[in-house]
């Protein structure tokens, strides 16, 4: 004869498994890219060099996951003259990120359209990106064309109090995004 406590424990275990599965499904991934472009022609990439961020650990976790995935696809990280620039954004809370780029002296990642200036007398552009709470965004930019060619967006409630959980969420999100990258892993 089974005890009441034993069947209750089994029921609770089932509930935990069900909620864990539902939580794993909660992460929504959306990927858009230029389907007419041959992504196999890109051989090198450079990561976002912008150090100004309100969540440096989140930024570093995203960059590490992206670097790992692109390297598995045969791309090589370089500091100068890359084929691709990688720009990342992430927000645990609602966040606004603004990057200034000076096309004369250079800095950070080039904007998608370097011909647009907010003020005609001042060289440079202002690119503002709003990342909503729980979003993680990875942009891949064709360095030669200065054009966004691939974007992955993950939406999930990112953990703000558990570092290990946050790293796991970021790694899972980036892995799911890059499953839809046009070049397979090697």
C-alpha cells in the first residue's frame, strides 16, 4: 500500500517537471536575415567594442556566446578589417542604449546607414536602440556595406538575481538564434 506522502511527492515532482518544461518553452526566438545574401563569403568578424553599458556581465555573456557560435561556423575573430561586425544588446529591465559613431575618427560599430546625420553640421551619427525588458538582440552587420544583414531577438524574463541562470539563459538563447544562421556549424 502506498503512503499519502509518497503519492504527494510524486505529484509535486510531476508539477516541477511540467513547469520546467513550460519555462523552457517560454523563450521566444525571432530571426530575420537577408535571404538573397551568400553568408558563406564572410570569413572574419569583430565583436562590439563599446564598453559603455549598464549591464556589463550581460553584454560579456552575450558576446562570448556569439563568439563561440561564429567560431564553430568557421569564422575567425579579428581586430582589423572584419567582414562582419557583431553588435549585441540585452536588457534585464527596460533599457535605452545610445551609441555615437564618428565616421571620421572611428569608434564602436558603424551604423547601419552612415550617410544619415542627425545634425548636418556635425559629422557622425547617433544610433539609438530600445531593448525592452527581457530582450536579447544580436545584430550581424556587413562591414563593407555597413548594412544589417542578420538579426536574432530572444524574448524571455532574464534572471537579475542569479548569475548562473542568466548565463544559461543567454547561452541557450544565442544557440537557438544561430540554429537559424545561414551557414552550418563545421
